[in-house]
C-alpha cells in the first residue's frame, strides 16, 4: 500500500473510533456503580485504547481529543460537564498512557494487569487531587453544594476513591476482553501483539 493510502486508512480509523467513542458517551450508555447521578462510568476509553494499540500514541490522543470535543458539543449537561469532562479527559489520558507504556513493546497478560493496576491507582490519586483542588470548589461555588457534603470524610474517601478503583478495574477488564477478541482477527493488527 502507498503511504497516502495508509494515511487515509489511519485517518478513517481515527474517525470511526472517535465516532464509536462519542456514541459510548451518550448518557443512556453510561452507568452508575455507586448510585450517584454525577459519577458514572462510560466506556469511551475502549475505542481510545483500540486506537492506541492499533494506530499508535498519536492516534489514541486524537481519538480522545475528538471524543471530548464532540461530548462537550453533543451531551453538555451544564456544571456537571464543565466539571466532569476535563476530569474525565485527564483520567482517561493518564490511564491510557500508563497502560500503553507498560505494554507498548510486547503485550502480555502479566504486564497488562500490572499496568492496569498501576494505571488505576494513578488515576485514583489524580482524581482525588482534582476533586480537592478543582471539582469540590467549583461545586461549592456554582452548584451551591454545602462544604460539609463534599469533605474528605463525607465525599472523597467513601465515594471518589472507591468509584475510581472500580472504574479502573472495569477499564482494565473491558479492554483485556477486547484485546484478545481483536488480536484473533486477521483484519486488525495490534502494534505490539
């Protein structure tokens, strides 16, 4: 295949995976694991990881950026989106980068699970930090949540930490299933299989 044909194929795959990731951002496809309406798991990371491991780091980043812009334009929910979407972007970028750098040379179950555990812990730590310095102050100021409801003991420890640990486990397990299903396909070539 010529270079221009490969570039066209890559751009087409980025567009398709971005579209799939955006569809997965639809509110009806998100689910709550702790019963809080503003903390939902979305599976938009799965097409991002597929792009990351089939097309490379730049393509994965492009899919994440396109998905985020489209999510903001199509599914904007006011203050929840203004607070949650940047945090979601950072969480998915951090999680994806750690997984990618752990298994970019050669995918193995052990390396992937270790990368998934470390990515989950890093994502959880980052979300605790961002909640303390960004989300909680914004919710207190603009959504008029009482400070006592968003304290470390009332919100961060019992809600933020368990949510992110569970979300990381879902991301890790979800992509692992997809990876093994796709790596058996002759149509898709994983860059590190």
